[in-house]
């Protein structure tokens, strides 16, 4: 590999593919993202990584799944973000008795008062919004969960044989409780793969929790200022799409994804031993988009290998399934991905993949 290719890994270019106009637009994007983070910080204490990853999903035009125990302000975070972005917002509380029509909408028989004629009229469901909060998405049965599949992938719903386009931009921001809690249903793999990121929401630090306990004047939702509208957000998404990425960095993203597949030629012995199935090609595309969005939020015009590493766990964690051997050896998906990312060199052919020995040693600690 020549020196120019190697330098592309961590040395972004100073200009974007669209010229001086994109440079100015990138600077505006960075300022607006900081303004949104500031508004969110008026209601949400800490959780800076979670907020940034949620904004990555928005800029990359993808959906996000927030996973954590109840009481970590997942719903409040999404509602606050939706308030800071001036777009249509709807919240769907997923329950065991929720039906698909309660999400997508349904045809109803309506009578024209002037003529007396009756005809079916489509009544849109709450999915017809720019930002849809799917609250506790895993508390509803698979039949209703599947109602989101077409909407998430194709930005449309089909009711009564007729297609209905969803408004753009369109995001599903879902919350989920851990699957070991009573009354939850695991999401189908096909639906999990539609989420660009699975964001892990952990307990706050002691300092942040103390502030939560002592603070008495957090901002109300109505106090949150609207920073950007949907049209400007779409412009920012288009900018992220056309930001350049060197082939070397893109190759690194693809190799990370392919390294998770136990049947692939790139799989290490430990991947073959511990992984039931790995991430598909959509993960490679999402990893590239998320890395571009991460770089753009920091005001950089080209994503590097470091940006890929920053988003890799959230892109891959819901697309990799470990098997019983991993559970027996105390290896979790999180620890597996940590070691996989650490053992895969950004430059192809450099560094030995010592994943198996490292995983076994970490499992015994």
C-alpha cells in the first residue's frame, strides 16, 4: 500500500466533494448540531454519547433503536430531540393488544353528505409523521412489529392494496427494554437490520445522577427551542451522503462487517466458534454512512478509520448473534465486538487477528 493510501486513514481532506459551498454548509451543520445538543442538555443530564449517536442516525437518514432499562429517560430524550427539530412528531405506545392498523392506518367506509354515496376513505395512522417514537417497541407481538417493516425500508405503507407515501424526512426512533424482562417479544432479525444504529443507554455516572436528584428546574418540553426544520435537515442529510470517503477507509468498514460472518473466508477461528450469524451488506453501507455523519458533526469533510471505529459497535451489535458456546465461555456481544474492532487493522494485511486468545482471557477475568 502506498503512502498516500495510508495517510487517508486519519488525515481528512480540507474540502468536500461539492466545493466551497459544501464547506460552508458543513460549518453550518456543525453549528446546528451543537445547538441541538445544547437544547437537549436543558432536559437530559449526561448521556453525551447516546445523544451524539442519535444525531448520527438523524444525519445519516436512518432509524435508531435505544435499548436500556426503564427510567433512563429514553422517551424524554427522543421527545426533546423532536422538539428541537421542527418536523411532524407522533408517539406510539406499543402494547400487547396494539394492532397493525393502529400503526399504519385503515380504510373506513365514509358517506358523502352531498351525494349520499359511500366509499372507502383511508385514515392515516400515527406512522404518518417525520419522527415516529415507537415506545417500548418490544412489548407488542411480532404481527404488529412487522407493520413497521415496509415503512422503515420503503417509506410507505400498503393498506387495502393501495400504497401511501410517508412524509420525508422519516425516522423511526424506537425504545426497547431488555429482553429478559417479563412481557417482551424479541424483534425479528429482518426488522433489527432496518435500524441503522442500536444505541445502548446505560446508567448515568454518579455525578450526573446526583445532579438529576438535586436539580429542581429542568426545562419543560415547551421551553425547548426549535433549531432547524425538516427542509434544512434534508439538506444536511444530502451533504452527509456526498461527503467523500477514501477507498482505504471504506475497505476497512467492509472488512469489519465481513469479519463478523462465521461462514466467510475472513472469519477467524474464534468467530467461527462463537458467532451464530454475522452482519449483512446493509451493515457495511450503514457503517459508511454513520462514519460520515460522525465526521460531519465534528466539522470534518472526510471520514477516517477512527470515525468508523467510533460508530462500529452501534452499527453491528444488533446484527451479530453469538451462540451457546459464547454464553458458556462468558463472552457477550459487547466484548466480542470490542475485541473484533481492536484486532482488525485499518490497513489490510497488517496486524494479526488474535481475537480468540484475547476473548478467552477476557472471559476469565
